[in-house]
């Protein structure tokens, strides 16, 4: 669908990381792991980028989590970092089929702003009576309150620094059970490391749900 959406809240959830909540347009339904295309006018041109849901469900509002890379990030993430409640932008979507789909156990591997779908999918799995494990790599971790809450609810959460090798933490998270779904969210370098780690642990990277942020 195409719609115009208004921001209802912005929270800084870590260094250079913002959770942005929007009023849900009529008719929008989406699952955590799907993404929407948000757009605005910058210097007279329409600019739009994709952002993945970081709320476990879509109700009256929904959320995305935006990471700003001070060195590589560009104009759209800078625009989002400065938005305030009431700002409107265009929305298209939802897109993507690499989303939570009722798996009994979720293992979510996240790099940088991939932590948004990671917390959303883990929360949703626990809400539905399932199990969750998160392996999150970032020099400056975000969403720590939601990660702590997940630990308290019984999820396994490993937070690794940006240079960490994923092999052992991914091997520890994977059980190989029949109802286990493996998810990967992040920029290209992280996705490559995560899929290598799945294979090294004896898992099947082709069966994982993978969303590459670029
Ligand atoms: C399917 C999909 C889902 C996405 N979901 C999210 C999401 O949930 N949250 C989110 O923050 N971004 C997400 N992205 C990335 C997002 O769409 C933008 O590309 C990003 O915000 C940068 O936009 P920009 O205009 O600021 O910079 P651009 O000028 O478009 O990009 C500049 C360069 O910086 C790199 N880059 C930008 N930000 C980062 C970062 N934080 N870490 C590492 N490299 C970076 C990009 O790869 C690119 O090469 C997603 C992308 C895709 C394709």
C-alpha cells in the first residue's frame, strides 16, 4: 500500500540509534522482519529508504529502528535522526517474506540496526509461547532495555563487540530442533559473517531467513 504516515514518538535507544514510532495507516498489517519504504523530500527531491519493523506486532502504531553510521550513513538516516512527533512521510509496503511466521524457537543474528527486528521477533516468539535466542554484534549496542527484558523472560542473548567472531556464539545459539527458525538482519559484511557462522555450526544458511540492509 501507499500512504502518508505521521511520527508519534522518537526514542534514542542507543548511540546513534533511534526507535521511531508511526501511526498505523488504515489497512496496514505486517509481521516483524518485514520492511517498509519511508520517504520525504530532501532539497526538492523525493528520497526514500527501506526500514524493518522493530515492533513485535502492528497495532495502532508500529516502530522501526534506525542506525546512523556517522562515517558511511547518508542523507535519509540523518533526516530520520532529526524527526520529531508530528512529522509526516510517505510509506510504501510492507515488503519482504523473511519474517517471523510462528516458529516455535527463533534464533536471530543481528548486526547494527538489525537489532530492531531481532528484539521484535524474539519478543513475538516469547509472547506466543516459544523460545528465543539473539546474537547481536555492534560496537555500541542499542535496545539494551529490551534485550535485558528478553533475558528476564528466558531468552538467551549474546551481545558481542564489533570485531567479535560469530562462530562460537552462533554454534551455542543453534539447537537444530525441527521448529527452529534462523533469521539474519544487518548490512552486507554482517550477513556474510553470520551465514558463514551458521554453516560452520553445521546449520543450513540457505534455509535461514536473511535480510541484507545493503
Ligand atoms: C531490506 C532493507 C531493510 C533495511 N532495514 C533497515 C533498518 O531497519 N534500520 C536501518 O537503520 N537501516 C535499514 N536499512 C538501510 C536503510 O534503507 C538505508 O540504506 C540506511 O538508513 C542508509 O540510508 P542513508 O540515506 O542515510 O545513506 P545512503 O546514502 O543510502 O547509504 C550510504 C552507505 O552507508 C552504508 N550505511 C548506512 N548506514 C549504515 C549503518 N548503520 N551501518 C553500516 N553501514 C551503513 C550503506 O550501506 C551505504 O553504502 C534497510 C535496507 C534494506 C535494503
